C-alpha cells in the first residue's frame, strides 16, 4: 500500500499488532504488518531476551515495543490494604481457588523508572517504534527515542489527550475507542478518530478499538486514520500464549460479554465479564477497586492463581478467569495462525474498498 | 449512487434522516436523502397534518415515518408513585423551576394501540418506509405495511435482536451502535454493523450511531451497511425545533458530554449529561428511574417545564435541560441548513472513497 506511514516505517501494510507474545509480533511483521511487543509484563532481562529472539526471526523487518507509562500512580511505597487482601482471598475461596495474597515485584515496572529501563533495553535493538500506552510520554522517553531516531506513538481516548500527547512529543497518535480491549475511554472509535485526525494533523493517526477484520480496517481508514492498531484479534491466534481456558471463553463470547471495569488495574479497562469483574464492580461486599498500580499488583497475583486452576479445569476458577479484550471478541470464533489473520484482513480490506468504489462509479 | 437500497426506495443518496421536525424531513428528502419523521410525540390528527405538509413540500420524493413500539411496558394503567413525583418536584425546585407533577396523556401513544393508530395515519400518505424504534415490529404493523407495499425498518442494538426483527418481518435493519443518541445498546457501531450485516444477509442494513459526516458515512458503508441513519446531526440545523437553550448546549458540548441514562424514558437512552441525569443516576436521594412508559410520562412533563424556563434564560433550568443526542455532538459546532449538511456529507463521502482508492492504487 502506498501511504506516508508505510514509507516512514518501512511497512507493506499499515496493520499494527499489539501483543504480549513474541511469536505474534514476529508472525505479523513477517506477514507484512507491524508487530508491537507489549513489554509491561517483562523485566529488563526478559525483554532483552524476547527482542533478541524477535530480531532473529524478522530479518530486519520493522517491529516495535509498547511500555505502560502511567501518568500518575499512588507511588511504589503504598501497600494493598487489609480489607482488599481479605476480599480477594475470600472471593477466590468462594470459587474454590486457595489463595493467600502476597503482592510483590509487579508494581515496580509500572512506574516511570521501570518504563525507562525497558525503553533503554528496547533501544539497544533495531526497534522501529516505541509506544506509550497510558498518559503522555515522559520527556526522557521522547528524548531517548529521538536520539535513537525511533518514532514515539501514544494511545489516547480523547481529543484533549491527543493534543497533549503531540505537545509532549508523540510522532504518531493511536486514537482508541471505547470498544477496545484494555485501558480505554468512553468515546467510540467512529466518533473519536475523525476528531483526533483533525485535531493533530499532520501528525499521523492510527485507529484502535473495534478493528479485527478488513472491513473494519477500511472503515477506520475512511475515518482518516493512516493505519490500524489491533490487539484483541491476536489473542485467539495459534501463536498467542492466552491460557486455553481464557481462549475458550473468548471463542464462545459475544460482543455483549465484555465490560469496562477497574477491577484488574485500577483504571477502566475493557475485559471479559466474569465472576471477578462482577464481584468487584457490583458485589455487595466489594470494597471497590484500588488505584493503579495497587489494584494491578493485587489482581495480577490473584489472577495468576485463578488461571492456573482454570487450566486444570476447575469450574469455579473458570468462572473467575478473564483477560483484557475488546468488543470484537464476538467476531472471534476460530483459532487461526496470526499470518492468516493478516492475509485475510488485507484481502477483505481490498474487497471493501473495491465495493465502495463501485458505489460511486 | 448506484446501490440496491437506492433503487428500491427511489433515493439518490442512502442517507436517512431521523427527525421530529417536518422541516428537516422535507429538506433532507428534497436534497436527495430520505427524511424520516419521528411520530411518537404526535397525536393521530397532528401526524396527519404534518404528513400533509411534507407531501406538499417534497413533490413525490420519498420519506418515511418512525413510530416507537415498545416491546414490553408496565401497561397504561400503572401510575407514577408518590416517591418519584416528590423527587421530581423537589429536584426542579432546587434548580428554581416551579413544578407540580401531573402526568397525563403522553403515555398512551407509547403503546401498541397508539402505534397502530399512527401507522394507519401514515399509510394514508405516500410514505416510503415505516420504522419501528423499539422491539420487533408487531405483526399488525408488518401486515398493514405489507398490504400497502411499504417496507418496514427496525432499529437493533444486538445481532440477536436483528435476527428476531427479520423473523418478525423487518425488510430493512438499522444497526445502531452505543454511540448513538436516544435508545441504544452497549455495542459500538464499528463492531455491531459487520456482525449484523453477516447475520441477516441479504436483508439490507443501515448503520446508525456515530455518523454525522461523509467520512463516517464512508466508514459505515465500508463495514457493509447499504446506507446510514442519522439523528443527532439534524438537531443543530437551522430547521430543527430544538429549543435554543438546548441547541447552545449541544454546540458547546464535547463527545464526553453525553451519558446513557434511564432518566428520561425508563430505558437506557444516550442524551446530554445535565443536572437532570446526574440527579437521577447518581443523586444520593434518587429513587431510581421507573420503567417505560412511566418514567417517560414523568420526565416529559417535567422537562417541558424545564425547557420553558431555560428558554427564558433561567440558569437553574439551563443546568437541568438536556435532550437525546449521540457522541457526535462533539462535532456539531455550527448551525447550518439541513440541505447544506446533506451536500457536505455527499461531498466528503466521495472524497473519502477517492482517498481510499488511491491507497490501494
């Protein structure tokens, strides 16, 4: 495809694949898209290992790294209150999952310091993009990336945030609608994208949220986006490391089966509705979710245990298990190789544009 | 434009304009679109007058009528409880609007009986479409329209409802995303439309929700819709009878200033966030909204008074005043003739498709 962003990033097709799984990143990049590794779950050493593996797979084709840089947090010294520990322990017990909360180690990387360390590691590899998932990119991140000649992308959910991100130095804006999985705002992709495109022009905009097919990609680009940023669609691919119990729930889910909940990270994030989200969001005894990163520290340690039990087929754990995913989960009903997903999107994208062109003669 | 639905309905451009204002309906039809008069606010006699006026304006060009047929209601004999009357009176008093609740007369037309009467009136005019805004069209409505050779359109917010509407006899499905104004579901247009298109093919689908520009129209048709159904964009046109105080709020609003609330009709409906929605949805003393039609009976009588006071510039009333509108309200910042809105959408639609065609060479 001939577009400014394709030329700038050296990509054949402006389809950006966000994934925590290196295999997905490499497969999409090798199929002509642009894989972006979500690095929040990794230590600096692990990230280095993952990126070296990707380097060996993609033969110089472009890929990127996404770090979670929270705008404000409660600080690393805050601890999870007893009320929230006991609610979590009690909740897991009711569903037959033994658990003694001992949160540690995870919160550190969701901080400006942790993010900077990950960016340093990333820039030692031939990455083509650094993305910031939450809040404006910190000045240090921008200057490090600039010095290395790597463009910075930033995710936004409002026009106001888009303007702020560009002022802070973002080279590419990812406008993410409420239908997206993970941290997301309230405005739908259909409404958000054209407003962001107009507000930040000539800065290129990628559309995110509600995009898992070629028709949806064509729609996003009709709105003025120069490409699309997809996350959910990779979660049910062959390569994805999504736990089987969660993958099965995703394949069976309809688009009504997600909820925007603070129960996993402390900030509103769209995910599969499950007994976990129901208990935190509307349970009578719920203490209400904590802020970020404390709720994330607590939830990640609990959900790690839940998923272990769900993978053994324990029914209570299966009811609790969930993961971040967008409303497109209702379209995902088959496990496919990531490469096939890319090829099908490219083909359907072309068909959609041809159909539109015929309408106008 | 050459498309099946344009030929079937005798329209130049598949842009459907839902409005309670006859001037908007006539202006859009005369500009090459398809005006649809929202008839719920009218008595049978008033509707007859409005349609005769439209007939005289449009010279045989196509237009339609939309009636609100609720699936289930609390029945016409239920009355508004004292707790809700006193909450409403107290709320308006706090904002300086004298009010003594005496709901009567409105609820009748939001019933299958009332809707049938309106359909009878409509079918005495040369209407080209009958639409049903809530729930499957009742068998009588379908048979009356069929006999008159008039297609029936039905609004849906889920794939399941789309299937049920087609089984009940709908000839055209309007798939409406959560970003839409008025009664709306939870699934965004970007996700809903392709799923509905695939589920009901070959029944034609119009997209609604988040569409107020040519780019958004092109996006909706890239998703597989054969046309678009727009409501919000007409509310700030010159012709619209939107009260000036509410129009000003709409012109100033961003896309974050709407809320999906049960406070005006008893069912979730997107509208401007205001002191009214805040008091009902999260006020400490709120009794919670009633069901439909009781909440509608109560809210309409109160809001009529609120708007009168807001039009006189009373600041408390301005804080309470609102109206149904979608997230596209953030795009509406100028009063324009409806005809100009249509022409601008047609032009931008063509530009968007040309831009997409150039991408793929």
